[in-house]
């Protein structure tokens, strides 16, 4: 005979069924929560990129002073070439010098006047480079072609400054002797073309070098 305080077996195990149900529910809950945490976040739709506004057309750069000067000199009939130091102006035959001489003849005055008119309108520094032919020189005025070439540059500076009013502080003189011939020294015509002065118009931003002062 069973004691009265013992419950029947069917009633005694009922609480275990309820406990298992609770555990199962909690397990499902935690699995679902963990799955939700580990799931990659849904990508939000990105707004379309804004259309790039067209850049305004760049204004054309104004012509450089040196370019305008080159055009002006070429239009006047001068031979002009561009070098890293600036514009080099070769004076035509009218300003050629006699052999062994540094004087500028009167026939060259119109040409020098044209050069002065161009230089008067610009602020650039100018180097007057004298040249000589390869013929050896021995006279009372010059010991060699170096002195002769420098003297030719000085005569042109004096004319530009004294007759045409170009500020001499804007000009320098140098001489190349016979080292940079423009033509052959084998003919009288070629040697005459090498007795010359070239004007080097420096770029506006470049100061004169110490050796050219």
C-alpha cells in the first residue's frame, strides 16, 4: 500500500514537462537573438552621385610681352631668335662696321632709331653684344678683337642713350670677339656680316648677369 503523501506518477512528472517547455522556448529565443546579431546588416540604398558641374572654360592667357615684342620686331624686318636668356635681335647689314673700326655710319641711323622706338616701350634690360671677324687686328686703338667687339657695343649704347634717350642703366655691354661668327670668315662678305652688334632683350623677370653689367 502506497503512502498517502506520494502523488500519482502521472501528476508527479507533469512539472517536468512544463520545465522542458520553458527551457526549449528560452533556447529558441537565444538562438534567434544570436542569429539576428550575426546576420549582416542590410545595405541601405546609396543616393546616386551628384552630377559634376561643368568647369567654366578657362580664359585664354594674355600674350607675353616678349611674344608681342618678337612679333613687332619681325614685322619691322629684324631677324629675331629666342634663346633661354631672351630675344636676340640681329641687326641687318645697314649697321655693319668697317674692318678694325667701331664707328657707326650715318646710314645706320634710321635703323638705330627703329630699335630705340621698340626699346622705349618696354622695361626689359638689354645687353649689347659686340662681334668681330677673325682677321687679326693690331692698331693704335685696339690690341685685339676682344677690345674691338666691346668697343662696338659701347658705340651703340652711346648712340641709343645720347641720341635717342634710352636710359643707359637699362643696358649692358659685352664682347664675344670673333668666337661667335654669324657667317663664314672665308669670304669678304662673310667677314663683313660678322662685324656686328646683337641686342639681347632679356626676359622681363630675369636680371642682367654680373658679367654683362
